[in-house]
C-alpha cells in the first residue's frame, strides 16, 4: 500500500504550463477514447492507456489550466489524522472529535489513528449533500416567506 507521506508534493503550474494544460485539455476533449488512448512519446514509442485515463487526465489538465496544483491519492490510501484534517480543511483536534464521536470511520495502527481515503471522501460527500439540502430548505423557506432573494 502506498504511504500518502511518500507522495511528491504537488507543484503549482507556471503560467506557461497552465496554458499548455488548457490547450491539451481542449484537444483531449475532442478525442474519442472507446479503445483507450494512444500517446506517442518523443522517442517514438507509443503508449496505450486504459479508457478511464481520459477522464482522469481531463480533470488533471483542467485543474492545471486553472492554475491549481494536483495530487493523486489512491482510494485505498491510509491517511494520518493531520493529512485527513488537511484534506477536509479542518483542524486536527476537530477531526479527532469527529473520529471519536463516530462521525467517520477510522482504525488504529499501533497507537495512531488512520483514516482510509475512501472513508474520508464518503464523509466529505455526505457533508456536501447535507449542506446542499440545507441551502435548498433555506431557499424554499425564503420563498414561502416572500423575503425577496
């Protein structure tokens, strides 16, 4: 299993790289990848990539075109509590409260808590769904009360 701490740090793309990513993204969007992607390297070798790579590569290029750094985390990766807190953009003590309160699954490795990335992603998605429902409810109430926005 890949340790998340072994990942290379993501780099913010330069303006030149962002422009190149935008151009590559446009080209990739026009390509059909029914049988995978074929990529010719500068030395003439040709790579055949699985179909699923197209959507992943499109997402990476779009993020880079927007000037965002990108990193890939395997779905089965185990994160430390600090890495999990950073992913959720919360403090580590707050994350510990979530874990100990049963809001999110975790397991122990020796004396250390670890969170599977899949569980972290599930929690984040559930929280986003809750927020969207709350926003819809507020909008409905505002309309019912004729608040005007």
